[in-house]
């Protein structure tokens, strides 16, 4: 964990937000390398969930929505985490996670009374992570919605607005708009990538649990009798898509939910083996017709679907794929992080799938104090940069240090221009994973790299 976090900051993947002001808990900034990897992961998801599918369309709904949406969805009354407060230092901590840390099975969906009982039974085994004392309040449910004063200028009695707690509500309330404007037929899906916000009690584990994050969600609308067959298809499809990112399959597993929300038929998580063990990376859920039914009631608008071929009218059931960009990013970093020995020295490198690498290739002159080498290297860089992005030109430090820098950000190919290049019009191409080098004609480099980095 420490090595991953250190690498993320050192090489410009992830920075603590507001660091020069002592930071801000549960919020992170993606640096120059991080934003490239993040965008590549989102592009991969969009390709699999929208561009490869004729039955799924995209959406980008607003972060702010009418507050009645959150009432209809149940978030204002049921979107809670169980919290305890340390009586000694006033730290607020999630009760279910503290129980899990000492090996007691708990779930945030458990009734408050049951969690209280479990916590009291085990209180002598639980220490406050901040002060180390054992003196806690009773378990209370803490609402995770982040309130905003948007539009509240003069009337203190005005209903609060919220930063959205999840992106899928924007999909549900646009269901009718999409049906009317796109002429889609059930079954079909709506996909979205966007920011969500949660007032987490105790954000922790780096990018895994934060207060501001990005979700990648797809809601698939089905006929009631086809919900579970479509659910199984979605599980299979998402597993295939996740594996195509280059994961070591032994670090992934399915985990069935033990406690379902009352309207759900089934729910599974794809778990990744993070530094602390297997934990949720993405969820696949069969949600029934709860969501559209609630928004039909809340808005007074009919959100049923009319099948023009059969003349049937029904509220579609929904199967959902939901994952966090940050969690996927973190899992990819963990999976790609490698240490080995090369040339008698220990090195760190990211074994990223080339299409995901934040930099696709780096071009070096062997020596920076030789104008003819620098000029030729810039010529090669300019030629390749027309077709391949992003690339970097690096002449800082000796060639070994340049290789190590690129290894640590996962650059799959390093291209070195040397004195032979001036005579033979070829270069040395070094492979990140093996460290092996070979001579390649300058005319052939572009096609070779492009074939390896396609999504």
C-alpha cells in the first residue's frame, strides 16, 4: 500500500487534494500521469458499454437535480452508514468497518439495533484509530448525502439541494426522454460516467473510499420476465470487459451479496485483491422495477414503456453495472506494480496494458550534448507524435535514469537515437517488461507501436 501511494505521488499519478493547506480528507487530485490513465480507463469502459453495443446509449446528466428526486429514490431517509463517535477524542468512525477489522461479520444494511448489539459485545476488542481508547457512543445512522445551499438565497425554510450521491438517478429520470428521442426498444441500456459525492464518515484506503469520486454506471431496462436472463448476460459481459484490461485473473473474484435491499432480486460484486484483501471493485445488480416505479409516483409522470409491436404496457425492470473510476484506477495500479532485477539493479515498473499506459512511447537522444543526436531524436519524435499520443521527449540525465523514469509510469516503449541512427536511419526500441532492445527502422516504428497500443 505504501509503495503504491508513494509511486502515485512521486510520478504524478495522484496527489492529496489541497496538500499545501494540510490536505482535505477523502479527496484526491489526479496528476499529469494519473489523468491520462484515468481517461484511458473511462475510454475503455465507454467503448465496451456504448460503442460496442447497439442496444446501449450514453448520457451525461447534471450533478444538481430537483431535491424531490432524492426523496423519491429513498436517499433522504435510507442512504445511511452506521457511525460511532469516540467519547475521548470525538473521532467519528464507521461501526461496521471497525467490526470487520476485528473479524466480526457486519453490514451497513443491518438494522441499527443489531449493529449496536454486535458493537457492544465486541467493544473491548475495538480501539479508536485516532486515540487508541475504548469509549464509544451508540451506533447511529449517518446520512451520506452532501447538502448544498444552491438556490437558497433568502428562505431558510427552503428544502435543501444536494450534490448527487450516485449517477444512476439521472439515468432513471431521463428514461422517458431517451425512449422518446432515440426510439430505443426494450431491452436497452443507458450508460453514464460522472461525479458523485458522499459524506463519508471515515474515508480511508487511499482512492478506495472517498468523498468525491467518479462512477461508471449502466442501467439496462428489460421486460419483467427477462430480468434475470439479462442479468446473467451482463455479469458475463462485464467479467470479459474487466479481464480485457489486462488483470491477473487470480486477483479477481465474484462475491454474492449476503444482505439485499428489499427490492433487489440478486447482487454480485466483482472483487479485487487489494493490499488489505479482496474488496468490491464493481457491482452487478438486479433491481426489479423499484426505481422507475418510485419516480413515477414522485413525479406524477407515467414512466411505463409501451411495446408498439405487442401493444403491452409495463414498468421495465433494471439490471445495473456500477463501478468507481477511482477503485478501478487503484486496482489497475496494484495489479500493474512490479519489482524485479534488471542489469544487476532492482527496478520498479508498471506492467500496464499498452493501451492504458499514460505515455505510449518515449524518445531519447543517447547524449544530450550532441546536437546531431538531439536533432535526429526530435525529428523522430515529431514524426511519431503525428500518429501516436501521448508521447514524451526526454534528454534529462543518463540513459539508465531515463529508462527507470519511464518504467515507473508504465511507458511500454523507449526509443533511443544513437550514432548508428544517423547512418542507418534506425533506432533502438526497448521493451518495458523484458528490458530487451532491438534495432528497428524509423519507417517501421509507427505501425509497430500503433498496433500494440490500440484499445
